C-alpha cells in the first residue's frame, strides 16, 4: 500500500474538514464579515455524511450492525444518499422512505448507489400510515436484521456536529465567530454546532432558518405546536410538521422564516455572484441572513458563518430549471 497523506483508504475518510469561503459580492450591502461553510465538499455532497457515518460507526461499535444487515431511514434525500454510500463501502443493504417533494435528481442518485427507494406522499400528517416516517417504521419492523436510523429522534445526530462541524468552525475562524446561520430540519446540525460553540463562547448567536408551512419557529417562541401553520411548501430538508427531539431549542437564539420563492432565487444568486453551486436550503440560509441583517443583528465587527448544507447538482430539475421555476411562479417570461 502506498503511504501518502493525500491518499485515503476509502471515500469515507473524506468526510468532514470542509472548507470555509468568504462571501464578497452577495454580502456587499450587509454589515459584518461573512463566511460560508461549504458542506458540499463532503464526498456525499452534503452535511448529512457526518451524521450518517457517526451513527453507523456507533452502531458497529455496539455490535448492533453487522455486514449484510439492512439500514432503514426516513429522508428528504441527502441523509439517504450518505447512508447508501456508506452501505456500499461497508457491505450493508439500504432501504429508504422518501418524501414525494424530493427532487428527481436526488431520487435518481439514491438509486444509483444501490438504495431501495419507497416514495411517500409529502402532504400528509406525520402519523399518517402513508407518511415517510411511518413507512420507514413499518419497513424496519418487517425487515429482519435491520436498524432504523431515525435521525429526527436520534441524539447522535446532534452529537455528530458537536464532535466535528462545531470544532471546525471554531478553529477556522480562530474563535472569532460571533453568529452562525443554520437551516433547521431534523435540528441536528444547528444543535450540535450551537452546543459546541456556546461552550467556547456563550455570546455566540445561533440563528435558525425555518420555512413557511413549518411549525419550528412558533414552537421555539411559544412552546406550542400550532397545526394551523402547517401547509405544503417546496423547500427540501428545511422545517418540520413535527418536533424532532434532535432539535435543542434552548441552544437556538432565534428563528427566521423564508419563502420558497426567495430561497430559490437566492440560491441562483449565490451561484451568479460567488460561483458557489449550492442547493435550495443554502439559498434559504442566505435569504435568512439578509433578513437578520435587516433586523440589525450584525455589526461591523460581526463574523458570521453561514452553513451551506448541500450541492446544487441535486436540484437541476427544480431551482436550476427555468421551466420548473416558471411553473411555480418564481420566474416569468421576459417577452
């Protein structure tokens, strides 16, 4: 075997240590200094590689996951891809329950890495037997030698980012970070990063991003679930119609909601102005940052880190498709 620090044993050795890039053009009118943590540099092109590897290695150490076993999970696409990628390397089977609002690009990618995909309707209650939560639970019960990752209610989701992403941000900013803007879906990313950074400096502000149609922001503010807030929306991997225990609401300082349209257009603007080909949720993070800026959350001394969760290639048939954008009323013919 060749011994070289630039040669790795498997693709899984490339997970983590993602780069941070200063944003110059899209933040020109904002107050402070802004950096993007580019999670698309993980081999599975998203932040979900971190939790997938962390949770599976923990199961392996405990002896509850062995080669040939089956991994079952609920996913909007990214966690599923990470699990399927690791399954191929480690010799597991992978069965996924996927929301119907997941982009076709993501679904095709899941199948390309050997996952069995079960497509479930997006606009049903979480406890509906057809929901991807309930379908995954049923598959797990019916499949011998399987484990259910259950990222929404798995403490290791938060722990993965506490052990990796949080320390990386602290080190990359030399401890000067003052604010972090993070999209919240399962809540593991924002909670793990927030927990670590607040232990280093309690004054760091952890700013969440939520979607219209989701209950997270109001729950954070009131402690109450308002089902009247629940309605269909298009952004993937952001917001929820249930409360994940992986979300540590006491760590999060504030939530800001963004619209489907604003997030989609902002993702395109990131590409046009910064050359970073990011996904739908990255657009949501950038849009929320601008909204926080308008509320005077930042000063000239602020060092703001935006976590961009995944890669734009997973949305070619959605936000990067002019026809899809026009169908949603997000773009209009100039004629």
